[in-house]
């Protein structure tokens, strides 16, 4: 990887220059942060699992016509993606109350919401990603009304599709965060596509039967077995990477 020029390093991923113009290599780290990086740690194997989980979900979404940045997986921790101009807005979709929503509105975690609720947060580490409305977003020119309409429509389609997909493997999609980017064609026309990742880092995923948390809340709340939760999501989706399968077999054999 050192041969490639580093374009950007975030908390959980690094972006390198891609092999062709308009492409980037997205590298998944094991680093985890929470509460705007006040809490830091390492979830060993997370990068490999998130690369594989995100590949699977983005591929399924492409098949149903949700445009996204994923091109192909390159290695255990790397995927080739389309370079986009990131819209500095995080779009959160919630189906069940949890996290900051439960705190803000005093609604017990686990309460089903009367309908899916879409929220916007401004991407700013200095400000701690404040919640914003369409008014702020358009007034400060972070995105145009048309961009936002596209983002909300795509986010709701992603929610419908992924809710069903996860339910099929015994998992409730409680909430998740999406990021979008702009791509320009040769005529200068702009299009909004889904970017970043979809993984247990960016979604709350609970077992349907037990409500066991199978996502980054295990790290945020010190619940233990964080790696095991990520691995369980990959296993249920049928995308446990070969390296992990080998490791799992090894540990199962050791336990015999
Ligand atoms: P919240 O309840 O903390 O606002 O989180 C809502 C969803 O967004 C949850 O699935 C976790 C995800 N999320 C991120 O991916 N990145 C973030 O920085 C935050 C705060 C939440």
C-alpha cells in the first residue's frame, strides 16, 4: 500500500489514490472511535470484516438500482471505489429508538418508531457532528434541495431493502448512517451516489430473538465480544472472509 499516495485518513478508513483517474482505494482499519473520538480502541479483524460486509451490501444495493461508489474488492482490507465529492452531511435513518435519539427524546431504547425517521448531521469533528435541518444545509450551501431530496429518497430505499435483507438473517435494522457524494459526468452533469461504508460501525443491528447487540454499541458501551458481533453479522450474511473462516476453524478445533 505504501506505493500509493494517501489522499485522506479518517478514524476507521484510509483513502489512497486509485489505479485510474476517478478511482480511489478504500482501506479499512481496525481502529474504532466513539463519542467524537473521545473513546479510542482497536477491534482486531474489524477492517477485514467491514470490508467484506460493506462489499456485500453495496453490491446488493447496486443490483436494486441504488447507485454507489463500490467497484470491487481488491484484498482483505481494500476495495476499489469511485472518487466522489463527499456531501458533508450524515443521513441517519431510524426504525427503532436507540442511542442519541433515545437520549434526546427520552424514549426507551428498543421502542419501535411510528414510522422511519430521517435525520441530518453536519460532518464536523470540531463541532461534534451537530444535528441540522434542511434550512441549515441549504443556507450554508452544504447541499442543494435537489441533492437532499435525492439523498432522502435513496436513504429510504436503502432502509426498505436492508430491513428485509437483515430480517432474513434474523437481524433487526435499528438505525444506520449513510454518506453520499457527487460524481460529475463528461458533460458536467452532477449525480448523487451512496459512498463511505455500511457495516456494524455505521448501523445498529440487533438479533431478532434476543435483541443482542451485534454492532459498534458493544464497543461504545463496553459490552465485550465486539469482534464476535462483527463476525456474527458477516457469518449470517454468508460473507465471512476466508482468513476469518480459517481462524474460526482453528479456534473451534483448539476448543475440542
Ligand atoms: P446515534 O444514535 O449515536 O445518533 O447514531 C445513529 C446511527 O448512526 C447509529 O447506527 C450509529 C451511526 N453513527 C455513525 O455511523 N457515526 C457517527 O459518528 C454517529 C454519531 C453515529
